[in-house]
C-alpha cells in the first residue's frame, strides 16, 4: 500500500541478507522510506528523518525502546529537530512515559 504512494520504499528486518545494502541506500537518500523492525532502534543516524512507529501499543515497545527509536530523529546539527509519530489502537503507559521522557530531554537540551 505504501509503495503505491512512495515507489522508493523498501523493507528490512534482522534476518534480511540485504540488510546493510538497504540501510545504506536509505542513508544515501536512494529510498524515501525504509520500513523496518526494531533493528534500527540504536546505532543508525540518518540526517533529516521522520520516524513512525506502527503498533506502538504493542508490548515490544517499552518506554526505553520508544525513546531509543525516537532518538533517530534530530541527530545532526543541520537538522536538530524532526517528527516522531506513534500509531496505535490506544495509548499505553510506555508510550506516555516515553513522551514525558522525550519532552524532558528536549527541554534540558534547549528545544
């Protein structure tokens, strides 16, 4: 469904044999969207990126996981802010705690 709107889209997961190549293509802006599992929770920096968490109400998304995923946004001096969206069927304590945590860290960082 997303590929109809965004033809430069790919997906990746931990067992994907082309994982590194796909992530590199996304970093180099050869892809508009990279749909992924939580493998990009840590360690990946892409400048000027927006992040969406689908099913953010699932138990896999703890407060710390949501904070880490949200941390992919605004990771460069040129683009220190950005958008993070949680898509869900009902807010969880983990989501609310993550939002509070992110807001506190942004306040401490001057944003």
